């Protein structure tokens, strides 16, 4: 019936017959009608066997880089090639997104820009992270986030544009840019991630997010690689999935928007100006780089994909595993750094491949090594279990008189009961072995500061920071004798845990 708006002679009287006619027509002619393969997702197609959709251009092994885009809406059906896949978005917004991924200017000039930023380690890591998005699926790597934060205007957005120029148009003012801002809904970010599968998601300026919760939810969604589950009128709606790297900028660390330790452990935080100490010379350099990169973009990414298509992917997986083991060993017993070893290995492998492909002009460089101390320091903030223990121990030290054994004394040297009741038991000797705290006290303290008490205590127990009663079902507590009689269950923190965390 909607066709009547366009002058088609259809009415409620003949609509059913017309539908039946068109159905019969399709059945009779289906083998004669032209066919085209389309995809609403960019990135690797059929696991890479059918190439890589870079915007509306299909990159294939053994084929030169395509000069023109292949738009299923513009190519006449008689010219459709059933051996290639064309991008067809699910809506106009997807089409607009795909149009951002196209070349301009020259690859040689873009590489000159890269030579000019070679002294800046943070920028080199961000560029490699942008290139790493298609590598993740090859090696089975996990999604991760690179966050550039600094309270002043010191090159954060310019760095994001450099990362965007790897793949497409880095000018956010263009009709179809390869980067966006945090002024977007969670649904838009989710659907953009799904459409950009195997390409990086670039979001500028966290302060533009409509709500702080949008940032925390996005970090979780991108890291998990799967969209929010939704229902439909008939049952369950299809949720999107993706393999990507999120590169974000903001005046404050993106991790400050979330208290989830698992999500924080997926974020590589780079605090400070990407260009170091910013002076007049650096200001001119940033302005010059910004101008040149807006005119020369969309060359490195497709060249890198063409190189990946020619590689032995099984060998790349082995190399990635080797680097992952090295970084895990280097992380020692740090659980967060050990988890990040997967991301470090992906970055290191990507850098090696990009230089071998001639995409990046930096020879024999390590994107992780020069920033290891910085990344390790930021990673320590992501260890929520350690933060929680440090909080509890600091609170205990400032409230020592609330514990059995450390109360204030009256004139007769008798202990004075604390006004709010005892918090637990703590021997006064310098060589004390345990600090025992009532479960309700520690639960309130942890939850008041945004920690999940049950999961935190379970992690403490697994790290042997607690003395607990073992058995078929280990508990997080242990019976402790107190002076007033009885042996209540308490959370018992060991002296070794205190010295490990408070050293």
C-alpha cells in the first residue's frame, strides 16, 4: 500500500493479488535474477576468506587496492560481481559511517607526518593501537581500550585524528568522519561498534558524554565485545558483537567513570600530554600535523590489511603467544598487568608487522617498552582488590582504638569501650600476626566506597590475604576469640597481606 504514495496503481482491493503476483514472479525467475553478496558489517568477511571490507571497498588477497568504492545501490544489477562482497548498511547511518573510510592525499605525505611524531612514544602507541584492530581476530586477542587523558588542551584530539587518519577521514566536521565524540547514545555506540567490526572505534572528549554512566557502560560493552541483550515483539532481539580497539580522549581518565575492576583492567591509560611538555614549538608542530593529516589519510590501514592477507595466520598466533608469555613473566605476580599481557602482545606484534609491511616508517621500535613504567603504574590503580584492602587497612590504622586490644585506657588502665562498638580484634604488639574485623563492619566500609564486598573478600581469600576456615565450602571468615567471651566469625587479614599492600 505504501507504493501508492509513488503513483503505483495499488489499493486495498488489489494489494493482496499484487503481493501474490510478485511472489510468484520471484519464484519463477529467482535463478535468472542478478545476485550480489552484501554485508552490513565491515572488517573480515567469512573469517578473512572473502576479504576485508574497508568502508565500501573490498580488500582481497592477490588483488590491488581498489580505486573506487563498490556501492550496491549505485552499481547496475547487470554489473554485480558474485565473487565480491559489497557493503550495505542496515540504515542510512551505517552508510554514512562507511563513507568515512576512503583515501585522500598521498601515502608518502602521511608517512612524513608519522616521521615527525616519531619522538613521541604515546602517539606511536596510539597509532599502533589503531592498526591493531584487525589483528585481534587473527590471533584471538581480546578487545581493549587506549585512553588518553589530560586536563588541558594539549594535543589529545590531534592525537585521535592521527589515529583516525590510519583508516579514513579524521576531520570530525566532515559529513562522514572516521571518529566521533562521546556525545552519543549507548545504542549508537553499540551499533557503530558492530558495523565497524575489526576497525577501531574512536571517541573524543568524555566530558561530552550525556551521562557518566554512558562512559562506564561503553567501556564495559566494548571490552566484552557484545551488545546489550534486548527483547522483541516475537522473542529475543539479535545483539551485536564485535572485535575492536576503542581509543578515547578526555580531561579525566575514562576509568574514573567506573568502579568495575574487570573493566579497568581492559584500559591502557596514558595520562599527560601526548606531545610531552607543550611549548610554542610544539604548538606549531601540532597545528601543522593537524592540517596535513586532514589532507592525507586512508592509506596505511588498507595497505596493512593487504599485508595481513598474505601472512601465515597460524604463525602470527604463535608469535602473539610468545610475546604474551614474555609480558606475563615481566608482570610477575601483578594480576592486572598479567591480564594486560594479551594487549601488550597484540601491540608488539602489530608494530612488527606494520614496519615489515612498510606502513610505518619507524624502524625497530617497541610501542610498549618505553611506556612500561607508566602503564604499570596506571594498571596498579585497576587492581580493585588491592585498592579495597589498602582502604580497609588505612581505615583500621586511623581507628585503632575501636579494636579489642587497642582501646584507650582509663585511669585504672582498664579499656574504654569505643563509642560505636568494637570493630574487631587487633593485638597491640608490634609483631602482631592478624587483624580481625567484624563482617558487618567491613561490608559497610567496602560498599560505602563503591566496592562489591562479596567479590572483594573472595578475591582476598584467593590471594591468601585472609586466614579462613578451609573445608568443602571455604568461607571468607574465621572464628576469633574476643575478651568479652565467645568466638564470633570475623574477616581475618594476615600480617603478610598488610606488609604486601602497605609497603
